[in-house]
């Protein structure tokens, strides 16, 4: 979805000469998004997420975006405590662990 200028800039930044660009629409029928009201209470947010996952996506993989690596770790830990398999995935996760997490998806 990058513009032509962004693609040209990327080529220059990465000093890439023999690159191929693949372009597709932003419409992804295999992805589903949910937007729900969020409580101001952090524990209630995790409780609501856990309930939503258990009721709607018990045997499916999903991604929860957080604002920080710390919040990703805390959220994964709290969901695990509620019986949901969850793993934090961010820049500080080592490559071996990232590979394990990706394979589990």
C-alpha cells in the first residue's frame, strides 16, 4: 500500500537494485477486526478481553496490539492466568522465541 515515493525511498535507503515489489489491496477478507468499548480499569480490560476470547475465539489465534513492550508482557501474563494461551511478541523477544511463537500460530 506504499506510495510510489515511499517505494523509491525504500530502494534508496536499503541500496536495493534488484528488488521486486508486490502490491495488493488493503482489503483482506481473511482478517476480521473488532472494536469494543474499553473500561478505564486495567484489570477490567483484561477480564473483558479474556471473556471475549473465550466466548468467540477459543480455538483461534489472534493478535492484541498494546502501546508498549511492558504492556504486552503484562497482558500476556494476565491472559495466561485466566487460562488463555498468550505470548508477548515484540522487539525484545529473542529470535528463537519468536520462531517458537510463530510456529505455535
